[in-house]
C-alpha cells in the first residue's frame, strides 16, 4: 500500500497571529497569573484554526488520538465511513502516524482492515509489550449478529504495522465495548454493552477472558466514561441513562459498581483536575438543572458554576493559555449554526464565559455539526491543541479541523 503524506492546510479563517508582531487586529489576549515558583507570569492566548487533510474520501469518525510507536507524538486512528443513499456501506479502519509537526503518514496495514466493515474498535496494550494494540469489532454483510459477537485482536509491531493475533466470540451481540484494567492487575479487561446491559469480562492472561459479570442491568446508556474519579487508583465509571434522562457516576468497588451521584437533564461529562489539587473535577453538559461545573472537595462533588442549556454538542478540557489550569471547551448548535465556546478558568474556583478576550463573541463558526472534540498536542510543541470533527453543510461527510494552541508568555 502506498504511503500518503498528509499536509496540514491553513484555513482562511485564522484567529490570532503566528508572527512575532505583538499586536494585530485579531489578537486574542487573555492575561493570566501563575503561582508556580512564587512568580507572577502573564500569558497571551492565541488559537489558530486549521484543516487537517488526511487524503481520504469518506468521513473521519470514531477518532482516537494515541501514541502507537512510543515517539511521544499524537497519532490518529479513525474509521473512514463511506455513505451511499445516506447509509454507511464501507467502514475502514485507518491509522495515521504523526511526523512530530502535525503532518501525518498513513500506516501500511497490509489490507488487514479493508476486508470487512468496521463496527467499533478500541486501543489497549493487551499483551503488555509496551505498545498500544488494536481490538476490532467487525460488521459482516451476511450475518450482522455473527460479526458483532466477535472481537478481533491485532498486536502492534512497534508502530510499523498491526498483525492479527486472535478472535474472541461472545454469547451476545456486542453493541459497544471498552478496554480497561478494571481490577488493577495490569491486565486489560473488556466492558461490553449488549442487550443484557453492561458486562465485565476480566482478563486471565493475554487475550484470555473469564465469564461475564453484570455491572449495570440496562442497555439504554451512552457517553460511558471509564477513569479513576475518586482517587483510589481503580477505574470508576460514569454514563448517561437515556431511559430516565439522568447521568450517573459509579465507584468501582473491587469490580462491582456502586452508585455515587445522579444528575437530572445531563447527557455528557468531561473530567479534569481544574484546580490542581489532585482530585478529578467534572463538567456536566445538558439542558437540566444539574448542568454545570463541579469540584471534588473532600470526596464530595460541589457545583461551582452554572452552564447554559446545551441540547447537543460536545465538551472537553484544554489549557489554552499555559497557566496550568484547564479551560472548558464546548461545541453546540444554535439557530442552525454550530459554534465553539470557551469558559476561562480563572483560579480553579471561578469561571468566565470570556466573550471579549479570546474571540469576537467568543464563538468560532465551524462547518455544520461540530459535536466531537479531542484534546491532544498535535504539532509537538507541548501545548494542548483541539481536534474537532464536523459535518459539512450537506450533512453527508465529516471533516477534521484542528485549533492549534500558540499561547505565548508575556515577559
């Protein structure tokens, strides 16, 4: 397979200036103070909107940003979905390796993933060799149920290629799955969503799994997040239950889930330590009264900031100005236009919808339907950038855009 070099093209709309000129008409300035080393340091936020041309003909979706070759650069894995008559007819998994400056090379997969449609996938080092492997769920045209009962494991050959390892079949049709070390034994377990609900399959050894353990007795869930929320070094879980329109946070108690909190009218959550106290905090997105930004204080979650109603869209945390405090980035749709809005983290306790200092009206108009946000260092400058996947106006194909972070220190 021919290797394709991918170029990052600058869009016509640029917010901020890449030159050293200290003042331009579109400068986006937000002065901050940092308490590190007891010195006051000011920063200037400067974000540049770019297109990422991956030279694909379909829509880039289900994107995971990870490091496949351990070179500390952010690589991109995605499903290229192609539509015909508004139906997905061909879904191919593609891996792009980052050259270190935001340009990407398509990895030669030896046609491993072009023989069948991809339904879902995840990334995890299931064989503990130090490299992120691929676990793939395929959708067969002849028997969808049969194809969706199996997970296919591909081991990572030091980032050069992926090689087929083993196929594991399950009793139930798998709607979605997630890889994670659920009991902290340094083995990658599998959480599966099926008609029976959320089930846990614990790993005995390399890609060898035990019987199912029921975690949650419903399949009416989405936005499943698996991470250590309460600081006990075990992965907890949060999810949206669309049967009662509530968002739940569960604690992991030796592989069993105990409900900690429920929030009405919330459909999405994103996590970060917003005040650098070592505890994970959360922003809850939705149209209910419980939406907002919450801090974790002495094991309890306390609301500190109200967020506006968002009936759709995405959210993520990103330090856009180098003060070591993450800002909240949200995407949303209003009056048939889609925007990105940034909430400035002042001190870990106070947030501001910063309408004047970051962007005009604090909105970045993007193509129709920006509801997917990933934060990662794309161009290797050790600053967090923002990836946004958006549908074109025809609502048929997505494009991938990057908001490149170019904040500077003000001497």
